């Protein structure tokens, strides 16, 4: 990426996916969109979709530009046209020198309004601006909050996590929340919002059906995957 993130290249990602295409899925990092040129990015997007069958992509604004930079509109238009799922980093940059101001979740409001058919997965719940993300997502049904990287708090900071997921369940609902980073999966499997917080804040209890949706059904629906069928046999 040119900065400090230790990410593999899209080529290295493809090599791994192609070792076992029945279990792995392409998820190219389409960034930096503006830095490398919007037209070049559109070409790259079309290549992955039309030549490789990719369905989901990642955009990391902190190393590029604002989520709602008007120069990105042709890219968003093409992404909407191709019907892909677009993961967008929201909230603070985890690794300097990325700029957190580029990824404030309120900026999604402009994108979701102008591209209502674009399926946007907002990574990291916009942390620490989770409330802002919930309000934007409540008004735009094409925004899907993701608990990626926050799931471990179900074990290490349970009341903090209870507030984050409780607010998301109350304002957005269980049908659009997902998680793609499965750290501490066992912790969330057993996690429940404390009863005193349910009573004090009006948070709903997490049901087994909610967990099923968050662990895979919601994202599977976006990607057209039948989550009732196993990909491998035990």
C-alpha cells in the first residue's frame, strides 16, 4: 500500500484463493482509488468481476481520500452497476499515517443517498463513531454495519461490546449486521447483553437466530451464497 499496512497484494490473494476455490473467495483491495486514478480503478474492478468472478471488494480510505470525495462518483456508479459488495473501512485509522478524517462514517450518507443500490459493508462499526454509523445506516438500507475487529471485546470488554452491539441491534436490526473477521468467535457465540443493560437501555437480547444472521446469513445473502449448505464434508 505504500505505507505501513502489512497487506498482501491482490495477486498473492488470488494465488491463495485459487488453491481451493471451493472454500476461498476473491476479495481484492481496490484501494487507493483516487491515488492510482479512478479510470484505472474502474478497469481493475471490471477485470476482477468479469474475468475472475469476484463479488466483494475492499476500499481503505485512510490512505487515499474522503469516502464522499466527488471524484469517486464514477467508481461508485460502476460498482453499483456491477452489483458487487463493497467493504469500506469506517472510523479511525488503525495504522498511521493513514488519515482518520477520510473514513468518518457520516460521509457514507452522501454515497448511500446517490447510489441506493450499492451494497456497502461498513467495517469496524465506524468505531469510535458507532452511533453516527447506526444513524446513517438506519436511514439507508443499503448500509450494512460490520463488527470486524470488535468481536474480541465480547471476551475482553463485554460491557463495552454490549453497548456497541446493543445500539446496532436497536437502531439497525439483526438483518444487516455481519462479521468477517472471526476472532473470538467462541466468545460471541456465548455472549449475551447483560440483563441490567437490556433493562436500562432497552437493548434486545441476542437470540440464536441473531447469531446465525450475524455469523454468515446476512453476508451470504448479499453475496448470493446458500449458507444452508456446507462447502466441505467433515
